[in-house]
């Protein structure tokens, strides 16, 4: 995140009371790659706040992913369920007294299932 400093401060909240001044946003945090913040003073209609829009670039990036699956009613599924059940039955849950021990047990379970 980056701190955005407005170069052209424009009111973003319009007071409904005569003696109160309109307000300007003076602190905004945006995604570090955001390129432009737009304040639209004419978009506030009946609201006392104006609309803000921001341009956020979307990187062209290919994220590889894959899904492991076991066919239904297959020998592989039966074997996996049998082995996973054995792993669960053999986990020592007698000393789960805090979140660290629980997290360690979950990590052990994950590694055995993998």
C-alpha cells in the first residue's frame, strides 16, 4: 500500500449545515500499483459525499493451478479413504491445550495426507 497525497484537493463531503465547511480527504491508502484517483464532485446527487474512483492496473499474469482428484467408486478412492481414516485415528489429540499445538497437529495431518 502507498499513501496517496492529493495534488488537487477537492471537497469529498458536502456539509448540509451553512456554518460547517465542506471536507477534503487528506489521507488515502491505495494499492501500490494504483495509478490515478478521481474525485467526482458532480456525482454526489442527494448524498453528502462525492464518489471516488481509482484506477488499479491488472497485471497480465498466468497462474498455474491444478486439481488433484480421485475418480468416484475407484480402487484409488477406497485406498485413500482407508489410509486417511487410519491417519486420523492415529493422531494424538490428548494434549491440545493451545492454538500452537492445534496448528502443529493440523500440519502433521496435512503432511500425512499428502
